[in-house]
């Protein structure tokens, strides 16, 4: 199973809210709102000092109702910490072959970020075929994904970065897009 079966996770969740917590006390009210809106999957970013605490709280309180992912992974130490918390999936903003062994051996579904054809080729050489297209708005958005669909027909993407509520359906209508990530839910 490529990337520890990331396509199975993403295919269940066409829209994945990307959430940053600045205080652990924000976790329960925010996730209650998302659950009430029918959301059953989130990506919690590692952009604040309380991120790992927030992930632990989310897993403890909502782990049975929501798939909890961790984003912005850039080091082996972060991958190991996320795995120790039992997250459902991991997201990196970029692709780096040095992180590949830790991602693969974690047993947790993962998706690395790409923006260019060279990065996609790097991922394909690692045996991967599903990528976060990030930041989508800076690297051509819909038009880039249409082109990548022709050049890399086996690849599927989860575009993130600048995706808006008003435009996310356009992305989901592309055959090479499996899901989208966005922060408009927050």
C-alpha cells in the first residue's frame, strides 16, 4: 500500500479543514463546531508551541469521531512525535527523501507536498503517487493541476493553500484531485 494507504484516508474526506490552534482550550469548541457542520477529518498544523498538545487533546476527545491528521511535518522528530500520538495521517509541506524512511516505517498514512514537476518525479522515484499540491494558489492552481493530470496521469493530488469555499468544487471536479484542504472552515 503506497504511502501507508493515504488514498483510502483522503477518498473518505473530499474536504479537509486545516486548523491551527494557539491554545489547547480552543480544541473542543472548534472541533464541536466542525462536527456539527458534518466534518469528520481535520489536519492540525504544527505552527504553534501548543500544536502537539492540541493534537493529543483532539485525539483523546474526538478520536472516535474525527480522523485527526498532523500537518507541516518537516523533521524526523516531528514524524516520530506525531506517530506516538496515534494520528490518522501525516502531511508535509514539501518532499524530502531524507524523511521517506521515517514516514514509511511509521505505518501511518502520509502525503508529502509538491509544487513542481521535479518534486513530483522525486516522489514517483520513491514509489509514491499521491501528493499535497502546495501552495496551490502560488503554483498555478487549477491550470497547473490540469497540466499535471496530462503529464502524470497516475498521480492524485490534495491541493491546499489558497483554496476557498467558493473555488474548492472546481478543484474537486478535476479527475486527478482526490480531496482539498482549506482553512476557510476556521
